[in-house]
């Protein structure tokens, strides 16, 4: 069985400051992990994905995430927040055989001017 | 290249009715997946179709069904609607089979917002 927990339902940062969105996962086997972003009234957009290659994954718009097996974490970071980063972010896990996917509850990121 | 389109964008139904939602994938994409998004349950995977065959299925009752046509367009049907079916239904397409875009990135449509009264 697999699951994913996003530790913060809401994160608020000031523009230009770092962003940290936390995600812990549980998986019986080697998982694939993803971060998606959803802007209001829009579908989801893939930010980045981990598929057992490099543990530090770089995505679009300056985001990156590090897979830490010992901590079962896959936190999303960005050095400097931009107003356009305000959105809902979802951490997602799939098992090695790719036959299911579980979404975290989401973290709403607010960026203050 | 046109993105994933979903019709209708908004829908209001009453309990007991049935509803059909449509999804047109990006041209050339053969996989279509459906997801339900609600405030209480969050995002949940419904099913995936590839080459007109259901390949994977989430944990939803049989009232939720789907199909895919030879042109890769997909429809999702919900029968005997319940209040709890009110949700945003998202469709995603990808070139090849497989969920979450492990090997093929998924592209999402804007969703159909279904309200059940």
C-alpha cells in the first residue's frame, strides 16, 4: 500500500523568499514521486518527477525536490518565490508497477508582495 | 497544438440522474485518465484508458464507468447520481500507457465541475 502526506495545508511566504513544501510518502516498493501545481480554475501541471534516477530533481519554474529514502520525504523547494507561484501544490506517489496513484491533500501556497 | 479539452465545463444535475462527461486528448495521445477532485477527499484516480481498453482502475463504485473511442476521445459516465458526486472531474492525456506520467507526461484539461442537487 502507498500513501502520501503533505505536512502543511497552507504555506505563506513573501515574494523573493525561499519556498519549502513538505511531502512524506509511504510505499512498499520503490516509488515514483511527482509534484503537480494547480492554478485556480486550471488543470494540473507537472512540475517535476522522481523515477529512481538522480535523487535531486530539477523541475520547471525554478522548483526542485530531493528524494530522501531514509526520511521517506520528497520536499519541494524554490530559492525565491514569485507572485505567480501562488497556487495549490500536490505531491503524488505511484508504485513501481505504475498501476495506481495517490495524491496528497495539497498545500496552498500564498505569496505576499 | 491544442490542449486537452473537456466538455461541458459546468454541469448541474439532480440526485438519481445520470451524467456523461467528455474528454478530447491532445492529438496523437492514446492514453486518457480520469480523476475526481473534491474538498473532502481531495484528488482521486478513477480509471485509465489506452487503445480503447481500460488499463487501470481506482477504488470507485460501479456507478462510475468510462469508455474510449478509436480516435482516443473518452467519455465518463456516472449513473444514479448522489450528492457526494459533486466534484471537479479532471481528464489527462499522455502519449503512452501508464499513470502519472512516469514514462509519458500527463497533460491535464481544465476539468468539468459537476454539481448534484
